C-alpha cells in the first residue's frame, strides 16, 4: 500500500498536465489514521465527480462497541456518522478552487428516515468504518491543479474525518439517545407482529410536514392524540411506556371533514415503514414494513400481470390474466398495483380516495341499475376488500371523505 507522501509526490508530478493524468491516482494510501482509496477518477472536471472511500479502524475511531452491538444500533450509528460527515463536507466543499466541479466534497444526502446506506458501513465485530464520498478533482480549464488537490486530500478531508468519524469529536449523549431510540423502534415493530397490529401512532407525534417539498416537522402543528377506543400502551425498553393508537389488522377506514388530517395521517403511516431520526416527530409512527401505498397511475406500463381479480371481459377481448399495456387507465393501473403488492408479499395496503380511480373503488346502487354487473368489466375494490383480508391476509387502511360505502366493510373507523 502506498503512503500519503506517495500521493503528495504523485500530485506534484502531474501538476499542470492534462486532466486524464489524474487517472494515476487510483489506488490506496495510508494516512496513518485512516486509509484513503481513490476508487474512480472522473475523466473531465465537468464530469461526474471522482469516487473516494475512507477506511477508519474501530480502534482508531474508538466508538464503544455497545453502540453497534445489534443491527438496529449499527444502522442508526451509520446513519448518524454519514450525516455528521455530510455537515463537515458542506463546510469544506469548494474551498479548493477550479473549473467545473473542482473542489466538490460530498456524500449521500440523508432525509428524515434512518436507512442502511452503502455510503457508510460499520463492520460488526471490529467497528471498522467505511465511508464513501465524491470529490471534484481541481483543474484550471482542463489542466490539473495539484496545489488545490493537495489541499483537498491533506487539509480538508482530514478535518472532515477528525470531526465526524472519531468518537472524541461526537456528541456522546446523542449517540446514547440514538441507540436507545433504535432499540425502542425495533421493540415496537416486534410487538406489532406479536399483537397483530398494522401500525402504531404514538400520542404526541407530529404528523404534518413543513411543506410539500420538505419532510421536516411543521412548526406549531397540532400533536396527534389517539382515540380512547384504539389507545394502547407499549412498555418500551428505554423511557416511559408509550401510549398511542393501535391499528389492528383488518379493514380500517379514516374519515373526517376536509382539512382534518386524513391524508396527513395516511402519509405518516406510509412513511412509517421506515424508522425516523430523533426530533422528526414521527419517531414512534411505525407501520408494518410490508405496507404498500396503492394509487391510480394513468399511463403506466404493465407487463404480464394477472388483474383478473378486478378486471374481466374487456370489450376488446384483451387477456386480463396476462395483462399487457403501455398506457394503463386509472382502474387497470390501480388493479395492477394491488396485484403487484400482493405478489411482493405485502400485508397492508394504504389507499387514499383522492389518488384512486373512482370506478375501481366503488359502484353505487344507481350505477349498478344503469350498468348491470354482467356488463361491467370492473369488479370494484369494495367487493374484494373482505376477501383480500380473510383469504389472503391483506389488511386495508383507506382514507374516505366523500363516500360512505366502505363503512359497511370496515372493522375499525377512525374519525379525524
């Protein structure tokens, strides 16, 4: 393995040469406290940035093993380290100057969800950290600027590593809180499976978001309060027992007036398949991780899907057991979405009437008198909803604001 000084000498040697000479950087370099790997070099300063990875041993990072002793703790720690490195990278980006993407230092952008990402991983038995980032190698025009490249590799990246990947520089109390949060979330998910729950929404949760393009919590939002008829309590491993709304398996209807939070609740349940970071407001809004949001998708492509459960006898004679189309209607697209969810193993379907094809969801009595059942190729979802649960074990959570037809099919009704 080459040393950091070998990298410095190489950069000095190729200074002012044409940009492709940067290809010589590929390889691994020992910076004593970590290993720097140049995995891929961009061919041009305006092209996608170069791929670089950093390896820090568990001994050097000194993060206590208890913080990654199980899967959920490891994932939330990886997530936290990546966010911390991202903060440092934002501060260091473009301090090295040049043309195109010169001076870029960046990592994957994290949302509010806690996910296992390829950008940062921790080896369970050793605590070794692997972090992947992108670097824009500096150039003047299309000529190598080694002085600025040396600044990136020997000044800026080392500071990012020191402030984000070493235990001594991290918020120890927050790391402990994250570990406890991860254990609580895992415990609730286990509890849900053992008690036949589709979802859990803790009292005090903040469901509304800041805006249509932001998943951050809305300031001054009304906190969620569970109805007494569906309220339950879970004694989590850390902290006081949590009270909140239990959503049992079966058919659940969410109703209420306009602007009363029906879709907001469904959206929170939709995202509850993922765990969320502390302070998000939805840390304890958890949904069965097989849940699917079902909607109409006019114009989508469908390939070889059996939608005959819902659609049969099309006027053009098209085979609905092996249905193909490059331009699906609202009803055929929603039918395909349900079948695809079923085939993928989903046990919970989330549906909002606002984003559904009306003729797929219901057919009222008058319409059935006008168009007989024999002449209608669509079997609406309302006619299959009990079968989906009782035969296939698929629960439904449906937002309804204009039609009361589903009241007769529901096991539970939540009025907002």
